[in-house]
C-alpha cells in the first residue's frame, strides 16, 4: 500500500500540471491565483482520487489542513465523495468543510453514500445552513437541492432555504439556484415562494432568471415567471 502523504500528493499533482489550464482557471475562482493552483484538470483529479482511495494510505494528507494548493482541496473533496462508509464520509466532511473557501470545491463535493442515509444527512444540513461560514451554508443548500427535491421533497425544506438571509454572493447564488431547480421539479409547490416574494429582491430575480434559462421549465411558466421580477433598487449592481 502506497503512502500518500502531502509531499507525495503534490508530486503526483505536478506530474499532471497544465500551465494554460491553471492560468485559465485562476480567472474563474475568486481568491485563487496561479500561485496556489497547480493546473490539474478535473477528470484527472477524479481518476487520481480513485487510485489513492483504492490503493493508498492517505490519512496524513486528509489531516494536513489547510492545504497549500487549490488542486489539493479538489482532490480532498473527490476522495471524500468516494468514501463508501457513511459515518466515515461524514466525519471527514465535517473536518474538511471549515477549510472549503471556494465555489468549485464546495459544489463538486458530493459523497455518493449520502443517498442511502438521508435521515441523518438532514440533521447535518440543518446545522450547516446555520453556519457562519459561506461555503458550509452553500454546501448545505446544495445537499438539500441534490437529495430533497424529488421523492423526499417536503415543503418545509424550501421554507428553510427561503428563511436564510446573507450578504454573501455565493450563498445567495446557491439560494437562487436552489429555487430555480425547485421550480423545475416542484413548480406548483414552489411558485408561491416567488409570488409571495419570500426571498430578498436580488435572489428572487436571480432565481427567476435561472428558471427562465432552464429547459425544464415550460414556455408558459417562463413567461409568467418573467412577470414576477422585481424592479432592481437603485445602487444594487450585483450580477
């Protein structure tokens, strides 16, 4: 069994480095510069995570937080996503979440084992969305969107999301994404949240925009949703 400590991990990552991709990616993720990015493409990171998870001892790497490189964070997220034991996956996730500092790592982390443990997952989601950390809240909303908009849907879940208020762009964007997706899956149940203006104005409009861009919303629904947009307040220049 290979020992994948931080030094070994970094060596593996640098053998897969793509400088042009690194420089391109640095412009997509706020707060990340080329100095903290190696430039490994996502399919290669996922493949490496599988190899490490199957054949390696990577405990030291998971404990060595915060990581120096964005690519290490991505790899860490993919390793967690592949852990098959629910309790261990949750333990590793809880240890890592406070260090997640960007939308990419947050959104690409999704432990597969969560699908079979939704009752306990929901308890954690309720704690995550109460966090004071931007990407912990975002992750919690994302898990509600991924696991609780289909057969496990309940009106109390969008109520939880609609009650959130934040000054953080990446929290509000996830709230908008949640409601746009919810409109596509549970239109009749979710529409009253939009008609009743249960979100802040910017998030309300962004949710409508995303819903209108969705192929899962009918043309008739899109036209009606457009009539529910709130006129932007002077000075609100958020995009």
